[in-house]
C-alpha cells in the first residue's frame, strides 16, 4: 500500500501531527509513503524516515503524484487542503483531485476523512 501525503502550508503541522498519531500504521512494513517536498521533509524530521519525496506542490509535486495515481501506484491520497488560502498551483490540485476520481483512488481532504480512510485500510491488514 502506498499513501500520498500532501498538505498546504497552513496545514503542514496538522499533517505531521496526523502521521505521528498513526505512527504504528505508517511504520508497518507494507505501508509506503510518498509526499510532496516540504510536507515530506517535515514528516521525515518528525522521525519517519521511509518517506519518498517528490517536488513541492507549486514546483510540480502535485502533478507528480497525479501521474502516480494515473499509473495505479497510489492506494490513497491524503491531502490536507487550506480551503481559505490562494494557491498558485490550484490547477495541479484540481488535476490531482480529478485523476483520483477518474482512477477511483480514495482522496481525503481533511483530518476526519483521513482518519476514516486509514481506519479502513488498517482493518484490511492481517495481524
């Protein structure tokens, strides 16, 4: 299972806290993480070393993850969006969300949805 983790600037601390609360899940051997640049660096700095990073969102990272989604490499996307901020790469964000829908990849855009999504996948893992 490979999870894409993305967070807008104002949501990055929330994403790190989210991952730290679910550390047991993210440290499972068959769980992989890919994250956009700064989000991935912050998660790695918090102690999760097995994070693959792509470019930061505005530099094309959202598009890189969208390509992974279209190739069937991503199990689910957790993208903590800032719905009140302006984002210069909003076109890439929309493309990523559209491709998740096209390829039937679950997408959580807030903390509660992320918790529900991870709980679903945790229940699929055999102890």
